[in-house]
C-alpha cells in the first residue's frame, strides 16, 4: 500500500510542477472530453448513472473519475492517454447494482467477475483496441490474482481505480471534503451535465 501511495504521490507531484494556467486546464479538459465524448453520451453508458457505486458516487461518476485520472497520468508519462481515458469510462460497465447483485443472483464474486461482464458489454457497443481491452479485463488486480495488466496503461488504471474508489468510499455525503481534497468535485462539476442522475 505504501508503494502505491508513493507512486500516486510522485505522479501528482509531477503534474503539479507543470503549474498550468486556468486556460491550459480548460484546454486539457477539452482534450480529455474529446477522447471520451462518444462513450460518455452513449445510452448504454449513461445507464451506469442508475447504479450506486462507492459512497455517494454512482457507477458513471466513478468511471468518469478513473477516466480523467487515467488521462492526466498517462499523458504526463507519455503513454496512450486516449485509450486509457476511453477504457476508464468503460471499466465498470457491468450494469447492475453490485450491492444487491449477490442476493439476487447468487454470484458472490462481483469483485472477480465484473471485469469480464464490463468487457463483454463494452465490446458490444464499441470497437476496442488491445490497450483498452487489457485495461477493462485486468483493472481489478490484485483481487483477480491471475488477471494481471499487460500494459503500462493497464497498471495506471489499476492505480487510478483504487485511488478514486478509496476517496469515493470515504466520502459519505455530497458535501464531504474528501472529494474536494482530491479534485474529484472539479471533474464532476466540469461535466455536470453528464453526471446529472436525473437525466
């Protein structure tokens, strides 16, 4: 866990050193959104808004968080930020409430099985490249012990998913400062028209 925190801290420090102006930040958001736009507005992906995920976050919001962190971290490291962002938006496209799934279906291994379901759903609606497939199917490592990421972008997603999930779980109400502390409110605020759960 310490190694994970150190890696994330190093990535964030590297990004902070760039001291982006508000205009540069806006441009980065626009570039990020261009990568995921077709996915973010797809009717099947929008269904993720119906399913609670971590804390007060729905599945769509969580995927948006992971997608954004994938994008900025991979971009900073010179990796395929576009594929990482797109797969981040699809990595939890399992389309059910995992909190009640075991009781309804008898499947008590959501943590290990949902990557396959997400990949199957994503492949039905989107043409995925090998990096995107790797990210989706392997993002739950080490829970999925033998499903190890094979790409650098896959490893970044594993970090981003745990990072975002930890802070989302710690946030127990909408006004909780945990989300603000990590900039997640900025991501959701920027794309609030996408994450409106009433839509």
